[in-house]
């Protein structure tokens, strides 16, 4: 023998089988993950703010209409009126910001009808500002860029939106004051004496100061909604743009669901 081990056929076959078994690959495990598609969307929150303003206004109206008896403070009612005012001003501010951002981004879906000179002026105006202009200043400048006359500051609807913004600012940056009798809120002369809106029915007959108790009612909320929408409608008509809020009917969508 030359030192090699000779195996019989049975032994050889057994080793071959073991070798074959030892080299058998493990079963494959395949996991398929389906990634949901993503979409690019451009959201115009002015439409949401306007709907919210109307919604809160109506909720406040429901409480006042159902009220019987003497004067009463209702925190739910106060929340609805306050948030209607917030949403009305937010609608105005978002509306002009959306217009400027569409111009800056070259997003032409809604603004393709704007004159090129107006688009160019709007695109460069913010970079030239030494301070951030207010929303009302942006509306005025946009009208000028479009070759239109700006709103008359002492007339409607500008004056009402300006007063509405002052109410919002007073509530947002609230500072407590002792009011009553001869001590009146700085907005009382412009709101109460000029009869801008009906006062809060929940406070009818009470001796509480005009602001905030008699001021913050459904009448104020409704005036705010109407003033802000009238202002925006006139502006977009002047520049020839149909904005998102005029193209969307959330109430119709909700009725279908």
C-alpha cells in the first residue's frame, strides 16, 4: 500500500453524500418592502384660515342665539370669537404672503396672468426692504406694482381690516388694564361709537366695559370675516388673480363625505 486509504463503494458513497449535504446552500429568504409613493404639494393656508374664521363665528352665533336670561360670561363663546378674529387676520396675512412666495418661487399656477413688470418688482421688493413690511403694506405695494391705485387708508375696506388687525394685536399681545367708567380702551371710540358691529348679546344689560366684554361677540366676529374677505376679494380682482380660497369649497367637500 502507498499509504492511501482505499474505501469500499458503500463508504465512498456515504462520504460523498455527507460532503454534498455539507455544501447545500441555506434556503433564501426574500423580503420585499413596498415604499408608499410621496407627492409634492403646495398648500395655501389662507383657505383654511378663512374657513376657520367662519366656523368659529357661527359657533359663537349659536351660543348667543340660544341664550336666555341675564348677562353671563361664557368661556366657550369667548374662545370662538377670539379665534375667529385670529383666523380672519391670519387669512389676510397668509393671502399676501402666498402671493409673494409664488412670485419668488416662480410657481405660476395662480399668477400666470400677472404682468411681467409686476412680477419683477415683487420679486425684488423684499430684498430692498430695510425692515419687514406689514401685510397691509404688502397689499398696497402690490397694487402699485400692478399699476393700480392702492386702497384708501381712511376708507373701506382698508380701514376695517386695519381696525381688525389692531384688535387681533391687542388680544395676542394682551396687557391687562383697569377699564370702566371714564377709563376706556383705546379702540372703543373707533369701534363702539362708529357702530361697526352689534355688541355681544351675552353681555346685554351688563355694566362691564365695552372692551373686551361687549366688543367680543358674534357681531365682531362676523364683521371681521366680512371685512377681511371683502378686502381680499377686491385686491385679487384688481390684480386679476383667482386665489386658492376662491377655488375651494370645503363645505361642499364635507357634504359629500
